[in-house]
C-alpha cells in the first residue's frame, strides 16, 4: 500500500527519547543511574538513634476491627448465610488418626477406598465402636462426638473386589484381566482384606465455636472446631455419592447437568461451610459450578474432544494424555478401572501372555500368547467391531498392563475436568452458571431444607441447628465520586456508569505519526482509521492520518505467528522514517490469537513503541471510544480524574506523599502445572494523583502465590526487584518526593496466607526501600481483596441486584478482624458478587468511613473503563499487566519442556522479556 503524505514532526516526549529525525528503529538507550538521592543528615541521625536503641523487628499481627462505617444511605439486605445455633456447647470432638494397610502391611492411599472402608467398618463393627458415627476426612483423620470405647484398636475389614477397583485401591490385575484366566475370575465379587488402625489423637471442645470469638484463647482452637464441622458436611455429601471439590458438592442428578461443548458438562452443586461472624456462627451456602466429563462411550468422548468425525482422525498421543487417570466402566465385567495409558498396537494385533487353567487342572501353568481381540472372542463371546483396529485402554500397572477394548469402556459420571477450556466453552460455562438474585435465593433456601443438616448424625450429636432463612443484614450505599473530564466539566456516574458522549477527555494526546497493520482480518483499515480520527476529534484527541497502512501478504497466513510478526515488522520499518507514536494492530481473532504475544513482545520489548490490538466485529462509536480510552492512557494522557483528586483535596493523601500498590499473581493455564506463575505489581505515580500507574512483573515458581521478587538484592546497596523500579518511578514522577505512606492492595491470597503478606511480602517492600538509602521507612496500610469467596448479597425487598456502592461491615463480617464487603459495580448478568476486603495493617490511620470511601473511589479511576470496576483499579492493572507480560512468553514451548521433566530435576524458570525504556513507565497494560 502506498505511503500517506508526510505529517508534521512529533513533539518529543519523556517516554520517547529518540530524536525526531533519527531513523527507526532506534537503538535501545542505556539505563540511567538511580535518581534516588542519598540519605539526608536528618535521616542519618534517625538511623543513629535507631542503632542505639537496637529495637529488634517484631512480627506484625492482623489488626482488630476499628468500628463501623456510618456514611451512605442505609439499605436492608439478605446474605446467603444461615444462622447456626449450638444447643450442646459442652460436647467434645475426639480426633483419631487412621492408618489403612493391606494384610501384607502395604500402605493404602486414596480417598475413595478410605471412605468405603470406614463405611464398612461402621456397618461391621457398630457395637464395638459404641454405635458412634464418624466425620471422616477421607484420608487419615476421623472425628466422633464423645470418645470411642478404646484409644487404639485394629480392625480387619473386607471389601468386595468390585469396590477394591476404586481409583487409588490396590489392583492386583487378576479379575477382569484378559491376560490371566483363573477360577477366581469366574466370580463377580471377591473379598479383599484390609487392616484399619484407629488411634486417639486429641480432644477439640465444641465450646470454642459456641463462645464469642473474643473469648476464645486462640484462633487455632476456633479453626479446629470449625474444621470438624466442615468435615461433617463433606462426610454427609460423600454418603450421598457426591463429587467433592473442597467444600463444594456435586450430585449425580441429570437436572444438574448442562452441555458446554467438547463432550464436557457443567454440573451445578453447592458450596457449604461454617463461618464465624459478628452475629454468631453461620452456615454459608452458595451455588457452585464445576466442569465434568460427559459420561458415555470412550470412543464418542475422543471424537468430540478432538472435534473429528471418524476414529481414523484421532490423534492418539493427545488421546493418551487426556485419558490418563480417568475412570472407565467395563461393561463385560461390570467393574470400574483407572486408565494408565494405551496399548502400543491395535486390539487385533496386541499380544499378551495368558496362563490356562481348566477345572480339571489340565494344562495347568501352560502359557500361551493371544491377541486381545482373540481373547474377547474366545473367552467372552464378544466380536469386537468398532475398536478392533484401535489401541486398547491400559488399566494396569507399568510392569503389568491390563488391556480393555475401547468399545467395551464408558467414562463413569462425575469425573472432574481440570484442563483449560476453549473460549467458547468458557463463555458457555459462564452463561450456564448465571442465576438471577431471586432464583439463587430460592435455590439456596430449598437446598438448606433438603439437605437436612439437623438430622446429620454427627451434627445432631453436638446440637447443631441450622435456620432455614437467609440472614437479614443492614448495608449502606456509598455516594459515587464526582469525576472531572475535559474542558473542566463535571461527570456524575449513575448506577456505576458514566459516558464520554458529548464530553472530551481530561488530558487528550496528540497522535501525529502512526501506522496501521492488518493481520489478514476482514477489516477495511482505511474506513477504520477515518472513523477513529473522527471519534478522536469528538473526544479531544487530535489524530492525523496514519502514515502507512500495511496489509499482511496472503501467503504469510500459513506461517508461524513469530514469522508473521517478523515479516510485518520488516515491512513496517522499511516504510517508516522515524519512530511512530502508535501502531494500531488489527488481529483476525478476538480471543487467544497466537499473534498477540509475539506482537506485544516485538513492540514493547524489542522496539519500545506503544501498540493497540483490536479485532472489531462492528465499528461503532462506543467501540472506538473504548479503544481511544486505552490508547490515550498508553500515550500518557488522562481520560478522567476524581474531582477531589483533580482539586488536590484527597484526605490523608494530599499533604503526604502517598504511593498505592496493587499486587497480583497470575498462574498458568489449568492442567499445565509446570508453567511459571507471573507476579505483577502496579504502582501509582505523579503524586498527589491516584489515577496514574505503571507496572512491573516477574516470573516465579509454578502455582506459587506469595511474591518472591519484590526485593532481589544483588549487592549491599542495589536490588533487581519489582519495588525498586516502582519507587524510583514514583520519585521521578512526583517532583522528587519519596513516599512517606504506602497503601498496599493484595489480591488472590487466602486467610491462611495473611501473616505471610504481613511478615514476608511487606518485609520485602521495606527492604527495597532501605536499599535505596531511604532510612525512614514509610507508614503502611495493607489490604487484602478477596474475590474467591462464597458470600452473596441480595435486596430484601426487590428482585434486582444490590446497587453499586453497597457496603456491609456488620453482622456477617468477622467477629474480630477488620473486614467488610463492598459491591462497587453494577451487576447486569446473574447475581452480583461483592469483594471481601480485609485490612491487615493501618499505620496511616484511616477512619473506617475514610478507608471505605477511598476504596470505593478507586473503583472509578480505571482509565480503560467507563463503569465502576468490581475491585480497585491498582489490582485490575496488576492483573492486566501479569496477563499481558505472560503472553510474551512462549507457553507452548514451555509446556513441551515441562512434559519432559523427570523427577530428578526441574526446568529453570524463564525470565520475562524486559520492557523497552520507551514504554516501561507507560500504562502499556490498559
């Protein structure tokens, strides 16, 4: 495509150091020395005083609840908690250790067989056990209300062989095996003996949960008692044959299943757990959804899974991976087996050795070789058809295979699918999981009534009574913050939304030299650029005509993503005469486009140029406005600010340099446990603003939630960690001010990890500050934001979702810790889910109302959005940064390497590409 006429030279910006007339691409400039000033004499005096005092560092504890908020309009709500009364607080749980072995003293592992053995133990030895009922965790611990007649005892328990075939059970391979025909295999059931040893461990008084938490000696006592009650819930669900996923239970009922494609099913179940709250003990009930394999013929599953119509197109290497460890039912034996692999040859060719034993013992011990196909024809009278020329399932052990023809095997029900879903499957799962508020209330109320918790033998024995109505709670609706946009106009959000219709951006950018590239998408890029320029004009952004429009060569469509990107950049650099301010990239696919990662790496890491990827299905004014919001933010512009921020009147922040951090860790796709996790931190800049951020990210060990790269010392004075980068940027962008206050928002950690946030991650942040010769450590406020919880809020007198700005800090919150629920966003689909905020530390000294209003306001500063976000913007930014930086890694290569790793070693954790100096301080993640 021909070049557009030349455009006037771009104004030089601090993020684009190359000279206007220099050729492009520029060489990457060397990094500058640290701008952070050395310690002042007054600060050094403070150090001397501290050294003289020699005060050892103390471990921080989670702060107590400060009180309750008062601002906002009061509103009556319902919460999906059900009041629990304890009528026998003097009851005592007795904890026992369980050890299960075979008769030859081999340890037996596996929750399934453990539960079956304990059930059989109760049935067989009821009187010896004093008619006690157990709450069993499925592994090594069980609980009773009151003591058993003994402290230690051994029982010999018999299970039929059909039960012993459960995954994890010892499978000797004699019965149902085509390679060993014996007299025993003629019987449908055979007994197998196990030794179950039960020994007393400890007492857990129930009074710990009957008392107010303030009177309990330690959280450990309280949590131990709660854990016993939760195990009783799991025991009850296991007795009903449910699939157990932590505290969520899924029953094999056809009404609970919905297809989501690829022979996968969404199954609806319930989460239930006991929770401490200000109003006493409650049962938290919620609707839960997981993904399972569709029960049915294995061959049919493989065809759907690989999206092929005939078995000859099945990729058997992929089939082996997806089938491994799944449970199948063999119809010729009416037994379940666990898949360990596939045979090397087709059924009609696969040989095995078989010992022949007749009733008259003739030819006893004689071994013959026979094919699996021939065996089933001769010994079972089955003529295999559809699977004769297909591999067999191997359900044996590595050195003792057991082969089953595919056509005789079906997947059993309720097998959880934990691998990554396709975009279509994800969308279908979300759609099938949604419930309107009133529907969810009805479902939960019915579930509590139907589960008959009051009649559970363990819960009833300790006097647990569960109310059948949702708890009523009072909430408050906070006023949305006023926003400031272009031309000094005020913008007033309504129902968590605002619009730039007939308004301009507060600080629009000028885009004078830019390009458009199109990777074979069906898009008229000339029309797109004209509409973008037109929309930008209405929003105050002056956009010149693009310098060049480049369409991908048709022959490149079949090349690899990296090759396509390289070729596109080769053509782009040959046309451009200087560094562009922006490259607009049109992608052929909206989700999971393979070009996205290599393209971002090329632009942000190799060349240091801002880029915006789009995939327009329909070019509308609203769509283009959303694109321009992202572009303007990336180029250093500001779309809107809080009015109170714009005027410089933010309480506790306006007079004291304050930095805000959002921290998150992104883990690899499901089913790929060896891929690295990515930790990202977004840090505010340009104090006293709280709407401008930059981000930094690092890789770390797979599935590791605690961030280990906040401070990475390389010598006594320097470190290569995340926080150093952000502190230096804050100092440079905030008129050479060091932060005296730091507010930390941490996402994705559970309550058991709160102490690590306070005493490991926070110490890393302080250490990074110390290594910058900043001897006066700032004050910290540390807040954890939890989205992965099961509390929902409902209007007491209406069918709609709770309004944006709803906050609850009474009754259903923790009885001692400083926490509250906030629903800042408007729920459009399904039922709104509030964010559970936990304040772990508050050295800055916010009032309850002040902190809640600040958090609420931070849901309105996301520069890429015109709706209030459900969680504060710094965490959103950290999440986006981690996701985008992760795209720059070649996860396919890493996955292949990880699959080759042996138990002798691990693959090294790859480093993320470093952002180019030109873009590292930009909001590239918008």
